[in-house]
């Protein structure tokens, strides 16, 4: 009887061990029950690691605009000066040293002096008209051809900017003639318009403007004095 009881106990232990192995084999992923699942059998996520790795520090960068991606800044004029107004400039005109051969005044330099107390800027190509004897409505605009690149010119108080006007030259002697057959025109004064700074009526210091075809070639306003 004693030996039989021992065999029965041993048999019960073997049966229990087999049941345990069977349950283990049925767990998802083959992991032991309770090691990767909750009591209900649902998988349990492993706890997040609390260790961190040191990353190299990066230099700070300037704030950028949400629209352009460029560093934010306050917009200012590239020269830090306002555009010249009509009263800021005084115009004078004289014959150019380099001009076409002929009878008329083939080229003239118009000089603009900043007579204000502050720096100001000019830019672009002037317009030109023959003055209508004091009557603006009688001014005769000339057809302008531009030459050279235009850029902003900053004029200090007392400083100057220039443009050169080159006309179709009158030919021959005395009153001369125009190659095109047009009648030569003579203007004691011109009205020269500066973009944004108004129209300036100006006379040659020596003579009058004599030209053909009512055409003129105009250089951009410049800080360099033309010849």
C-alpha cells in the first residue's frame, strides 16, 4: 500500500507538469505565461526605457520668417536716405566735351545738386521736353532712348548727380539741316524730369539746344560725372 501511494503521487506530479508545459506552449510568441501578458492574456507592453543618449549640441540659428524662410529683420532703405523731392535739387546744364560733329548742340550734361540739408536719392532715366516758352502745355516732349544701367544714387548735401543727353545733330552751316529732311528745332531751355523728383526747367550755360527729329539719348542718373 505504501509503494502504491508513492506511485500515485508521482503520477499526479507528472500530470501537473505536463499541463504546465502545455499552457506554456499555448502562449503568444512562445513566452511563458505571466512574463509578457496580463492575467487576462492580453500582451503587456514593456516599460519605456528611462535612459537617454547625449546628442551633440547644435548652434542656435536666427529666427526665420514663416513665409520667406530668411532671417527676420526690419526693412530699411538700402541707402538709409529718402528719395529726393523737387525742392531738394537744383539743375544746371552745359555742353558736353564729347559730342557728335555738326552745327547744333549734339550733347549736354545736366547736373543736379542736392541743396537740402539731408542726403537723398535719385534713380532712373530722366524725361526730356523742349520748353514751351513758359507754358507747360506747350512743352514738346522728345522721344527718349535710354542707355546704361540704372541704380540708386545717394546724393549727400551739396553733392551731385548727372545725366548726359545726346541729340541728333544738325548738319551744315548757319541754321543747318537734318539728314532726315526734318526742320531743325532750337530750344533755349529744356524741361528735364527726374523720376519721383519733378520737372526741372534748365538752360544751357553757353548757347541753345539745336537738334533734329525731336529725339534724344539719355544716360541713367549717375554719381559719376560723364564727359
